[in-house]
C-alpha cells in the first residue's frame, strides 16, 4: 500500500505544481495583470490557504479516516478546477482557486499516513523518497505546465489539474474498496527501542523546528516565483519549456541524492550534517545570483543537493521526536510554520523584485540561510551538546 500511496502523492504534486513557475505569464495572458506585486499577493494567498488547510484536515483525520477524507475533498477540488478554467473574471478566479486550494491541501495527509504504517527505521529512506517525489512532481509539473503555456493556452492547465484531482479521488476510493489493501484504523505500537531519549529533546521542539524551518522555507520559496523570468532575462533562450527545465534542476539533483543516500549506511544521529548542508545551500544561492547562464546552472545543482538533504533531515527530525499517534497533528503544526515562511516570502517577493530587480531574492535568501544556521546551532546543537555532556558525567 505504501507504494500505491506514493504514486498518489506524485499525482497530487504534479497537479499542484503545474502553474508554479508560470504565474507571472499566466496572469498577464489570462487577465492582463503585469504588476509583479500582485503575483506575490496571489502566492501569499495560496500559502495562507495551505497553512489553514493542513491543520484543519489533520484535526478532521482524528475522527474520519484519511482516505475517506480524500475521496470527497479531491472531488470538490477537481470540480473547482473546472470552474477556474471556465471563469473570465479576475475576482471570481481568486475566490474559486483559493477555495480549491483549501480542499486540494488535504492530500498532505498522505505524508504522515505513510509514515504511520511503516516502522521508524524506514523513515529516513521513505522521507527521502517522498521528497524526491515532490521534486519529481515539480519537474513533471514544470515541463507539462511549460508545454501547455507555450503550445496551447495557460487556462488548460486547470483542466489538467482537475484530471489529477479526480485521479486521486479514484485511487483513494480504490484503496478503500479493495480487499488487497488494509485501510482499517491503524493500531499504534510503542517502539521504545527506537525512541529518542527525551532528556536530549529540546522543550517545545515542534515550535523550535517550526521557527527554524519557517526561515528556511521563506528563503527557499523567495527565489521561486520569478526564477523563470530571471532565467529568461539572463539567457538567450526564449522558451517556457527551457525555463521550466532549468527551474526543475533541483528535482533532478534530488533523484541523484536519493540514490546516493540509499547506498550510504543510515546514521543514527539525525542532527548530524545539518549545518554543513545549510552552508552549502547558501553558497548555491550566491552562485545563482551572479547572473550568467553557467553560474545559474551550477548554482541550481549545488542548491538542489543542499535543499533536498536539509529538508529530509528536518522532516526525519520531526518524526523522530514525535509519536505515531501524533504524526499528523505535529507535522501539520510544523507545516503551518513552514507555510508561514512561504506566505511571507510570497507576500514580499513581488515588492523586492519591483524595487530592486530580479537578483535580489537570491541575496535575501542567502541571508535567510545564514540566520537558519545560527538559530539551529543555538537551539539544537548547544542544547544537545550540553545535555549529552551532563548525562555522560552522570
């Protein structure tokens, strides 16, 4: 069942990422909106809906099984995507598309649900695989979206979104009805042998991880909305498909990184290597900001490796410190902070670009990575080293 759910996640991510690199082009061609600030505002509105969506559905999942929720929510999301395709009103599009995101966001329940049906020893590789699925979905979404914008019409993207939502609905219904899969409520067993010593867990770890990753996600998403425009400004290639491919380079790197990780021996220390990975990511951001085709590609490769490893490690950390019965709720709280970071970046990126140009997001994101490193060191590394030293003396 795990593999089936992973495929369903891929369908959801592809559907979700179709328009991500091309919002500026979409608003210009569909509604004649060229102000970059409004693109940022729309990104911010989407992030806000995701912020409230996941915690809401996580709460609902305490009473209703996850797959049952998905049957109804994805059906509604698909219908609303059809309305987005049909409407010619800018205001109606905002309202309908944001309500669509509210229902579409329920697919995030699949992530903690997968981790709940496997053992904690499987978490690092599975989280890495799910992260690759997100990147691969970004690749496919960017390529399909670029082809649609270039060759057909941007509005048709919402028809493809609707198909993706209806496929998820059908897959969820199939799992529920099929005798080959057990979808009954899962009995939680205590895995005392793999639980982290509570004496080295920082108090309020959900809040602390949430705050750290909020800055990380702020920095990561700050470079996304106008990346295709940045590439088109620097490059001689006037193609949305090429822009989408360059945008998706971190996804290709993530595939390679997952393969490398599966060859390595899994470390028992989840905290190991996070600082060096974040430092490497900051270098990748600086290289991308230089403003030539070659440095952008090199920077995307370096950054793609770092952001994949960093996100995986933080997610493993969340589920290591949490308990199976709290996975959905705890992860939804961390996810809330992460999307708050995305919200802040989306709200501000249009203003930054409008006033300081297309390179400024990389500079601000670099500063954000440096701040993330400092906060992680102060909150986790010092606390763990101090506590471990006290335990050794005891």
